[in-house]
């Protein structure tokens, strides 16, 4: 840009964001946004922001190193006993902090198309899973795998169930919160098989996302005998305070969803305005421990860049002393504990 060029307007910048990253919000989420509140935590997650154009040096298009562990298209196999199966690249909403933001999006924006596995690609992915007897669990992901039809979900469930060593089918989705009416009884039935156990993990970041309709969608899943867990991304301006996190975790437990992971934000491009420090995440985790039931405690984790997997980030509650250990109690005081067998 020449020094005399006019500074781009906000609308121009937002056009640049939308040309680069997919944008979508569902009516259910749109309805939750408080237009009077410039810091609305729902708007912050889905409305494009000019700061997405600022890319920090440490940010990467493949922040958690999926590529390094992809033996065939659609499969990521990083841990021996479990493999990801990415069924498609579309989502009902596009989170502005998405860790796969360079991969997800509608076909018109995405150079990879909508990423839906063709019949041949799905066959090849299933042949891979079948050929690796150590795969005990298949994690269905994307994009959002709840975007597929009930018919296709049933086909995938039955074909995975037919592989003797696959015991667990785990679906990772944002749909029950952001587009709850998609969770029809037919779709829920399509997730179940006698041959394997199904779990659903809900991605949710703020208690307000748990609307009456969302809670009803969750009830349809859990009432069908499918246990639910949740994963939350720690986001500045959305849930980085103890009250917001506590309210979310309590609301999830009340809805029969067990908090599973609190993710430290992955270093995807243009997401630094959402990033908390690890020290802030540890302090929030500690506050949650002090305030709430054990049922309300997710594991605070980081996905190590380069494909090295997840690591727990909570501060250790044990330290060695000369004659044993100190253990930290809920209030933060260190209590002596003798070495075992002493
Ligand atoms: C996160 C992740 C998993 C699942 O890990 P869990 O700790 O079992 O939830 C599996 N494979 C890959 C590639 C992952 O990134
Ligand atoms: S729902 Fe998941 S995959 Fe889709 S945009 Fe949000 S974070 Fe990314």
C-alpha cells in the first residue's frame, strides 16, 4: 500500500476476512446475540472481526499437526488406540477461532471442496481402520459430522460397528447447541448400534448456548442411551472469567453432559485476540476447583503443535520434599504427606 492510500474501511476489512475464512451463523445463535452489547460472547464467537487479518508469527495453518498423522484421506491416526475420521468440512456455524479454519468451509470458499468423503474415500478410510486391530475407538469429526443425513450416519455407524475391534464411536459436534432442531429422533437412532458404544462430545463455550431447545436436543441424545461429554475452548472475551466458566460447567452437568476438556486455544491464523495465557487458564482451572463439584471439572489441556498430542496444563498439586511430599489442598495451602512405606 502506498503511504497516501486511504486506510481500508471496516467493511473492506470484513470483506477480506470473509474472502479468506468461512462465515456462517445459525438462526438459533443469531437470536441469542444482544445487539446492545458490543462485547456479546455469542457475537464474538461467530461474527467476523478485522483482527482475524493479524497473523502472529507462531500461528500456523495446521496448528495441531493433523497432516503429519494422516495415513489416508479423512483419517488422522496419532494415538494407537483411536483414530479420527473426518467426514466433511462443513459446519453449521464457523467459529472465528477454529483450529481447522484453513480446512473448513462451504464448497465455494474452500479450495478443498466441501471435503465430504466420496464413497471410494470412505471405503479406503474404513479399510484402513479395519487393517489396524489396535484401533479401539473411532472419533467422527470434520467439519461437523452432525451435518450429514440420518441415512449416511446410519451407514457409517453400521459399517464401523461391523469392524470387530472398534468398540467406541465418538462423535464430536457443535450441532446440539447451535442448531438443535437438526438433532431429530431419526438422527439419534442412526448413531446407535448393538455392536459398539456411542458417545457424543459437544463443543460449547458459553452457558447462553444451552437454550431450552439445546437442552431438549441433548435430552433426545441422552435419553436414547448415548452418554454426552463436552469440550470448551478457553476464549478471551467469551469465557475467560470464573463466573462464566462456572455457569457453563454447572449448566452442562444439569443437562447430563459431563465436562471433558477445556482446551487452551490452538494457534490457528488470526486468532490471537482470543488467546489467554496459560497462567490465566491455570488460575481459572484452580478457581473452578475451589468453587464447584467434581462433576463440573474439565481437564485443561493443550494440543502440542506439530502433532505431538494433548498435554494436561493444570498446575501440579504434588511436590517432593526431603521426607515425602507436599500436596496442595483446594484452598491452595500445601499439606505434608509422608513418603509411602515410611
Ligand atoms: C484430540 C485427539 C484425539 C482424542 O484424544 P482424547 O484425549 O482421547 O480425547 C484423537 N486423535 C487426535 C488426532 C486428536 O487430536
Ligand atoms: S464447529 Fe468446530 S470445526 Fe466447525 S468452525 Fe467451529 S471449531 Fe471449527
